[in-house]
C-alpha cells in the first residue's frame, strides 16, 4: 500500500484527489492498528502535494461527511430509541434479587484478547417466561469497557462476540439483546430474556463475553488499564415486569498489567546540598500501568563524582513495579540528573533536572495534574477514586492532583458526588500529597466550552451544566462567587470557545495543554520533521477537525483576560500524571511555585498564577521581569528587563518570549527568540519596544518535542 500511495502522490498534483476520501478513511482506520508504517524516500514536497490536494477538496469532503454523519446519527438515534423502548427498564436497588453469579477466569491481562464466562444460577423463585437478567458492561464503575471493546451479539466472526444459553430441563431458550442507553452512549449492557418456558431454581444462564467457540476472532479485547475488582453488575427480573433487582453477588475480575516497557525516574526540583532526598523509579507496561511482575535490577549513576546514590536494587513482587529510594545525596551546587538503568531489560531514563542549592528558595516547586478522570461519567463508589489518587501519588510521583468528575443522568449524582468528596478529603495529606475537590462543567453552546471547577475546601456543591440555574458561565460564576473556587477553561480550540464572558477573579488560569494538544494558538503546530503514515494522517485529521474552531489562550489574553497557565493530562484511564498518549497527545503537567506543600499554599499560588505548564516533562523554568515572578502585574516607566532560566529534560531547541498587546493591536506574537541548543541556559533581554500595556510569557521547545509555557507577567506603563 505504501508504494501505491507514493506512486499516486508522484502523479500530477490533482490526480491524487480522486483517491482522497478513500485514503483518509483508510488511514484513519489503519491508525487503529498496533503497527505503524513509515514512508521511505518520500520528501516533504510530496507531503505538501498531498496536503494541498486534501485541502483543495476539503469543503466537498466535509459536506459529504456531514450528510453521512447526519444520516448515521438519525438512524442511530432511531435505532437506539427503538432498542431502549423494547423494555421499560427500572432498577430497585433496595430490593435484593435472587440467584448467584460467578465468573471465570478471575484475572485478565491488559490489552489482550480474552474470553470471560458468567454463570448465573437461578434462585428459589425461578424466572418466568419473559423474565430476564441484565448484565451491565464492566465499566470500572464509570470507566466504560465499551470504550475499548464494543461487544456485539450478531457476528461470531467479529471481535467481542457475546453469546448466551440456558441450562434447564424445561427446554427454555434465551434471546440476547445488546442495548446502549440514549442517555449515555459510553455505557452498554446485555439483556438475556427467557423464552419458550420458565426457568426453575438451580437452572443456569451462561453468558460468554468474547465467545470463540465458533471463531477465534470472537474474543474480546481487555481494557488497557490495570484495575482491581472490576465488577459486572448483574440484575434480575424474576417477575417479567421490567423491574430489575441486584443479584446477591456481582462477578468480579482483576486486570493485571502487561509486560514491562519503560523505566521512569523522578525526583524533587530543588534540594539543599548534602541533604538526603527521595527518587521514585517506576517500571511501566506499554499502557502506563505499573509492571506488577517486574523483577529486574536497576542501577543509578550521576555526573556528580561525589554523589552518594542507592546501590543497585532488584525489584520484588511487593514493589509492584514502583519503588521509592530515600537515601540520595548530591554534593555539588547546580543542576544535576540521575540516570536509572535496568540491568535486565534495555530500559534507561534520566531524571528531571534537580537543582542543588545552598538554601531552599522561598517558593519551592511542586508538580501536579489537576484534570483527569477514570471514565466519562461519575463513579458510583469511592473505589476508583482511591485508585486514581493511588496512581497520582504512588506511581506518577505527583505532589497534588484533582479528579475532575464528569456528570451523567445515568448516575445518582448526589450519592456519587458525596463519595468523590469523601475520597478527596481522606487522601489529602499536607506536606506529602495534596488533593483538590473539583468537577468538569461542560457546555459548548454559545462557545462556553469546558471548564474545570476547583474548590479549596472539602464537601462543596456540584453544579450541573444541565441545570437551568447553572447552564451558563455567568450563572455558574454567580453560584461560585461566595465560595473559595476557581474555574479553568480546557481544550478551548477543540471545543470552540469565546472569551466574551470575563471573570479574572474566578478564572485566574487557563489550561494551555492537555491530551487534546496545545490550545496556545488557533492552529495545530506540526513540529516533527518526519512522520509515519499513521502519524501523518492523524495530523491531517486533527487539522480537518480543527478548521473553523477558535478560542486559543492567546486569543483570550489579547482580549484582556488575565490568566496564568497550567497543563494537565485529561486522562480518561485513571492515570493522572501518566505518560500514556490520549486522543491527540501525551498529557501535560502543572508546575506550581508555592511556599509549602499544603492545600492553602498551593491554592494561593494558583490564584496568583505562580504556575507553568509542560507537555509532561518536568522542565525547570524560572521567568522574571524586573524581578517580578510569573503571574505578577506591575507598572514601570522603563523598558522591561526579561530574564529566563531553563533546565530542560532534553536539549533546548528554542526559547520564545511571547508578547500580547491587549490595548490596541490585540494580538500575541514572538517578540524575541533564542536557540540555545543545550540542556541548560539563561536568557536576558530588554524589550526596547515597550509602548503600551502588555503581557509577556515564555515558551520553551525541546528537540524531543516537549514544551513548557510560563504564566504571563503583565507590565503596565506608569
């Protein structure tokens, strides 16, 4: 296919257009495969021809696409409604159903194709003809299995085939339906209805997920997130009246991590010379899970010849892929890196820059991830919130985090919000690990986009964008005005966003980067020099999706919004601060300069914009103007003196001083740029063109593609 693709591209520039829709659709489907093809000998001119050809026909293609999508949506909605109307489903949780359920096997491996069998044994009352059992997909109490594997009941030759049969002396049969509730398309469930004869006590219903009895292709793919106690909720209708009750036992499985894939070492950003400090080493599988079965040996080295580092360490099962090393000593002043090398596997990693100082700065640097989920909807128990915080603290080595729950009419919001609030309260541990209570408010009508709402205090209210009292930003801000709360816009160029509604008090920050990518500018930057076919067409798909979308952070600054920057993962897999790639990019991290690791100190720094965001790398960034640190606003009659100090995690390609004029020209642009081509650098520059009130921020770009954005500093003319 590669050779044919190149051959087509080398024809006259417009002859490729006829193949354009097929190629786009084909490559978008192809990118879901595990392997990746690379283009050899294909120069940038060919890519330009392809890209221009795509854009030449983009309007036609989009119009045709809109027609197809609209047709599918209409048909799909009608089908979904018809399926849902087949049975009026009602759950009575307070009444326990009869019967028992079991599952085999009890443990699966992340990312593999597996088969699960659920055996339900009928209780004393039996099940009449027309009665049924309902098995909810194992959604991790909120993180839908269906995101990874679309189980189906029609074709035994396709992945995820689900079958059901009954074992009964009454010759009863079963009818299997796969239903997706219109209220929540991320969740699905199976209803197995009894036909022809009733079931008696002791009879069985056997439901097989990923049935391979007719074809090996029928297996179902296990989610890529390792979790404990993944529950299949099973309900019974023993009266054939459409009312379901929970079974006495719910089948439970565990999902284990896959094989080891990488090693990561992290340490603090600032350490006093000759004082011991901790480093965390984690061995992850290809999906970001700690490799539980890892038993390799790790050694440590540093450029400091006098460094006292831990001896080589062999991981044991008790480590479960993560180990904290307490006795690390570095004696020389300056920036240091510690290298962790696996002696069993070909894994190696260098730590974030560690600044050895004679005295700790007034504001230490802390790392966190303030935006993430363990699914698209609320969790109905505290279990997954616990695993979310465990991952942030024990695996990602974060100092602070927040699980920004999304809502759904599918759940009891009051109960689930209470569970989330309690879990957040219990995990907050000042001096060691800080948690914030928050949720994601989403309303894309009128360009209001997505905002994460954060509280300083525990047990605060949840406000739904579906409520008439909080379905607009001004209404939401009004409800939050008497509370210690802030709102932070997220993925603004992807959701489409306007900055007309302003509130610098309740919106002191903007999320400049997440797994969606960068929202800095109203474009998607392409910084790679070479692409695989998969990467190239993914990039083109993003550009197509991006057309017509506006609402960049630069646009917000140019319109007078005073916002600092954070970056987050927006994980949907319960891996805050993780290294797993999301929809478009690897998630980001937020760096906060704060006086101490406490909720109040971190909160004060968020309010005062003493923050910066990165693409996940712990780049050490210090930015000042006339001695004022990032986030400040001040007046001066002289030209601003700008100083930047950067210690990267890789070679620094570019440092841009970005300037935003918000009084007359209302635009952001590069006012100065340097190319250090080294890992550590100090920049000093005076802006001789300071003619109006403006703000400045720093953008750092490394050769490995990682980036950092400082919060702005606002400089007004005296």
